[in-house]
C-alpha cells in the first residue's frame, strides 16, 4: 500500500495533463500511487503514452460528466494511501513537494493537513499573489471565510480527515474547495511549508473560476450550510454570520441595480434573517 495517493481530476486538457503527470513522476519521493479521474472528456486521454509506462498510475474514466468534486471524491474512494494529495490538471508540482510534505507531517503529528506556498503564472507571465492571499499556518478559519485560503494542488491531508469532513460537495458547481477547507478549518490547524512547491497556471479559457459568475453566491451557500449543520463555536458562528451578511448584502445590491427583483429579495432575506 502506498503512503500517498495523488488524485488528478481532468476534463480534456491533454497537453496540460501530460505536464501535470510528469511533475508527479518527477517527484523525489516515490512511495505514491497516481489516480487520474477523467470526467468524461471529449478528447481521448486514454491514449497518452505515459499512462501505460508506470505501474503506479491508475486511469479511471467516469461514464458521464459529473464535475470536479465528483472526480476528486471518486479518486479518493479508489485510492489506498494514508495521505491524499490533489493536483489540478493545469498545475505543476516542484520535485520536492511530496518528500517535504511527508517529512513535515511525520515531524508535526498534531497536524493532519499541510500546504505550501506557490508560484502564480497568469497568461504566461509570473505575477505576485495579492497580500489578501498570503498563506499562514495555524488557525486560519477567520481568513478562510472571506476567500479560499488553501490551494487544492498544494495540499496534503490525511485520508481520515478528508473522509470525516465529508469530502467535496458535489452539488456546488464552483467554490467546492472553499467549502471543504472551511469545514476542515473549523476544528483543525493548517500546516504550511514556507517554500514554493507548486506552480499554478491561470488565464486559460476553460478555467472554471472564470466561467462561473458571482462566485460569492456559492460561498454564501457554504457558510449557510456551515452554520446550520456544523458544530462550530460561538465565536466562529459570529465570524461566519458577519461575513455571510456582508456578502449577501453586496450581491443583493448588485441584483437591485440590475432590477432583478427575485434575486434581490432572496439575498436581502438572508441579511434580514441574521441582522
């Protein structure tokens, strides 16, 4: 049984997928299995030569388009490692990523999850992440309410923590990572390796975050689920409600300007409920 299970969800992106796979195979740490979950791609990804050249690779193809959350959850269910690491098909790991994170977790056994810092490439050029996205270690619940503070491709976490947290919410078309990490951050400190162990590439036409408008709609759903169905402290509840009201108010104002009465009332009702 491998120590680490690496999960790559993919839809098309044949060339980018090959780069992502190679970055896993180039790891200095070798005790892993790689599970690629093809979300019913239109491209023939099964013919990629590299898939048959390494016995640690398991290629799975879903029968119908199910979304990235289902693909990731399916990969974890099919995996066997104690630890799970995710890699998006358009991202690239640095060669020491798995080795340094495995060592860090063995030396910091209070933690069940660790991420790393990362390099951002946008439209082919390196850019500096905004200060609002600067990663820190420890209790990051408050910071995670406003935006996603954990990068899926940078993280390694225990299978136990992933399963006990319920995995990715398959009903969310976007912000599924925000949703999971928020549930995890309630009761867990987040580890951080202060090194760039990942390169994230952005700016492609097929990026999900660029195709889903008003992402805070899905963050609002996540916060509502959190405060209604998760055991959180009173302090966490107060923080969550404050961010919820702020986000709902902003969205309501936007729909009011666009004269969308139905959606204006929907988000205004949220602000009235908690004010």
